[in-house]
C-alpha cells in the first residue's frame, strides 16, 4: 500500500491578498475613550487539499521560528503587559508644557514632508481601537498614522487607576519592552500633533477596525481599504445554518454537525423526525455493541419489552424504504398521530441508554441472540448510508440548544429529552430569541480525558472570487473536567474561555492552568500518542476545506465591497478519529490577552495580517508569515437531482451527474471512508518505520 503517497499526495492550501480604504469623515462621531473591554467571542472532490511541496520547508521554518517570538508565560504575562501599558499611558499623559520640550524647525519640516509624501503615496492609515502592533507594523513600512490626539484608543487615566488584571480586557496586547524614554515619548507626541494638523481633513487609505459600527459607511471612500466586510451571514448561528442549508447540492468535504433553526412548526417537526431517527439508529448500535461484547441483553424478567426491538426494526425499514424509493405514504413521522406509540418508544429508549443493566424481556437462546444480532447489524450498515453523521451521534441522542443571539456560552443547554427540548424551543421569543438545535458530537477527541476545541483564525481578502487565508497557529481550549456523556455539567462540555474560568481551580490536574494550549503544544501531544501525522494530513487540511466551503456557500448572501478584508475566528471540535467539525464562526474573534497563550499569539497574528494585506498586495513573493492561502483542488456543483442510492458511493472520483447521491446523504460517508483508509495507511507506515 502506498501509504505515504495516499496521505500526502494532494494538498493545496495557500492564500491570496487584497487591500482596503477610508475617507476623512469615515469615523462615526462616537467616543471610544472608555472602551477598555471587548467581547471575547462572538460568537469538489473528496480529496483533501494539500500544501504544495515548494512551500513545505518555508512553512516548517516559520513554525520553528515561533520559539524565538514567544516571550510571556502564565506566571509573568499580566505583570509584563501591565508594566508596558502603564509606561504607554504615562507617556500619553505627559504635560508637554511643563517639560519645556519642542521640535526645532528642521524636525517639524521633516515631519511635514514625510506626512505629505505619505498622502501622495496613499500611505495614510487609521486604527480604530487599541491595536498598537498594527500601528508599529505600518509605520515600519513608511506609513503615517492619522490619529486624533483628543480621542485616544483607551482611557489612559482609568488604566492607571485600574488593577493589573484589567489588561485581560483591552482589545489586544500592548507593546512589550518599549525602549522609549520620557523625552522621546514627549517628542513623539509633538510629532503626532503636527501630523494630525495636516491629516485631520484627509482621507485614510487604510483603516484597521474590528467593530464595524465605528465606521461611517455612508461617507467611506471607495479607495479606502478597511478591515471589515459590510455583511456576512455566516457569523450568526442561524446564518451559518442557513448558508449551509442552501448549499446542500454541492460536493465538498465540509464537516458541520447537523442543526435545526427553529422558527416555525415545520422546523420543529423536522427536528422531531431527526431526533427519533437518531434514537432508532442509536438503539441498533447499542444492541449490536452489547452482543459483540458478549453482554446478554435478553432475560425473562427484562425491563424493556421485546416488542421494542421489533418496532425499531420496522421503523428502520420504513426509513430505508422512504430514502430509496422516495415514498412518503407510509411515513412514520406523523408525530401527532403517532404520539402514543412514539412516546412509549422514547420511554423504553431512555431506559436503555440510562441504565446499563437494562435487558429485553425474552428468554435467552443462542438462536435468538444470533437472529437479533444479524438483523440489527444488517440494518445498521444499511442505514449508515442515509445517516452520514452516524459516527458523531454516539448512542445517547444528546442535542445542544443555543439561543441564536447569545455568545460566550450564555443560555446554552444540553439535553437528550425530547419534551425538554421542545419546551425550551416553545418558550422562546419568536421575534428575538429563536434557537438553533444542533446534534452534539458524542465522540470528541480527548486530551487527558478532557474535551477540547480549537480557535482557528482565518483572513478573508475577497469574496468574489473567494480568497481565504488560514493561520497556522491558534489556540486549544480545554474543558476543566473529564468528559462524560452521563454528566451534562457545563464544565465538562462547554469550552468557552469565560465560562471555564469559573472552574479553573477545580480542573483536572493534568490540563494546563489556563485551560489552554497553542497549536504547537497540541501537535506535540499528538506526536506523543503516536499520531504525528494527523495534524498535517487530516486536521488542518480539514479545517481549510470547511472554511472554504462555508465562504463559497455564503457568496450569494454576503455583500462585499472592493478593498475589504476581515479576520474571523472559527471554532472547531475534533472527533476521536481526528476529523475537524466546524461549530461556528465569529466576526469579532477575541484578541484581548485573557491568557498568556493569546497574549503571545496575537501580536504575531496582527503583524502577519499586515504582511498579507499590505506587503502581498504589491508583491506576490512577499512573506505572508503564518498565513497560507486555501486553494481547493476542485469545486463541482451538483445538479441537485435525487438519485438512485443503491449505486456504489465509493466511486467519488467520477464526474457528478444527475444520478449522484444527494449532498446530505453521501459526502460525509465518502469523506469518512477516505479518512479511515488514510488512518490505516498511516498506522501501517508508522509500524514499518519502527
């Protein structure tokens, strides 16, 4: 088996650029002086894209260079950041008159000439908010900042009076180890005042901002490059679900847990159908797994009637018939008319998943066990074709209910009880607080027995066509307590940083104090458990493909202006077989240094954004830092016609035709088949190397 070739053969992930602009009245007249806090989170083919060989060595060297760029650790980062911030605040609060400091004529002339040249070269920039790294990076490239001295990015006086921990909430980390002294700080202030006098009525050529409400879009010049897209539906929970719903008839390797946006009774009925289907399939899994593990499931005094199994088999056969023939006449999903029968099924199913000693009331015989096993095993294999996410479903039928308008984990609940979920949905404010009901991934990758998820940054520099850059670094968030599907506590299942902060003192002793790693630490862990290939072969390429698929799906619902780019933060959950599932996308990914991991990563991230949006714009050979452009090998739209599902779905390399299996039924399974083959190949390869 050519395992190396199979695993590294086709990968294409490298990114493109674009620019952005501004106008003299482009900033809304609202003070941001007191903004010392930002929101932490806001929440083709079956071939994996590959990194081209000519980039592999340069990318490796970039990752190794991180060792020299990290400066802070958990013990010292707050003190170091606070020390630097206080120094900056003091410089900006100096009484220039009392210092008797001024610029001579030649210095003033030099500042004026440099500013006028920047106007001519279209190198005037503005930063709305507190992002000192952006200012330094652009000034190092000969740009001049348009900055109103009477509207500072933070309240300097308030910062001086605050505790050191307030640095956790500023928009991005302050500059570390600035060597400027008091006199030099005063001179810089005077130069800035001179520059402002020239630029205050001039248009900015580049604006960096993370809150689009600070932009006066009506007066924004078409020539101004701005770091915000005007509209992107995929950054809300319901918007992401809608984007992907409308794109079901395209072949991609997008991995997204199925969800239901509950707005109407029809939406609720669709969820009920999915819930019951999942419970039926889970029952097959429980029976098959128990018998394979030599667990006796039958006894005369069992607490679940044997007829329960017959009901499950009949229902599964109806599902198969409906999917294969399209016949809906004998539809079991008329929930209201079948309410009594289905309620009884759910009661017995709940017993089965909650009591490990549950048994079926039937005298045990070898023949009975073999007959039940054979039929359930056959039906389970058949139904997998139409349940593409059967792997992540597990056996408990747990769903996660999210208010569409909340972030930071607020208002989220987990439940496996249909009535509880329906009651939660029914109690929502129809106009303002609709819910997303999403299938919970029951088989996550665990690190030291705890669930993790990944925050992946990506930069969009065009939407027509889609140009997206993925960042090779990010951070890994830990839940504080060991994973269990029996305990629904938030400390076990919801990895949001602010939420988990409450439980750090009581965390699993093996996980880091900040409940966070960077990507390097995760990759080291994967190597330590013998999975050194899965990051480059499965996880990162899988995230690339999912992000590209979402953006491609959103082109019809996004309004894009030229000279626009934006940084986004995507949350991914990795399954225990190393497949990344996209959970949601945030339009304001928290860059505030709430941990030492984030404090170290964000300055690099911001610097690399300038490399892509400024350097690469004028030089296609420019260094793009840790950003790589995603270039999928193929993107084949399907005809959208329903198909003969009995065809062999593994021939995924064939051209799409009107006979192809629909997107919803086939793409996950083809992806999983290819992934499992690759994992087997990787394991064989490692054994040979040993």
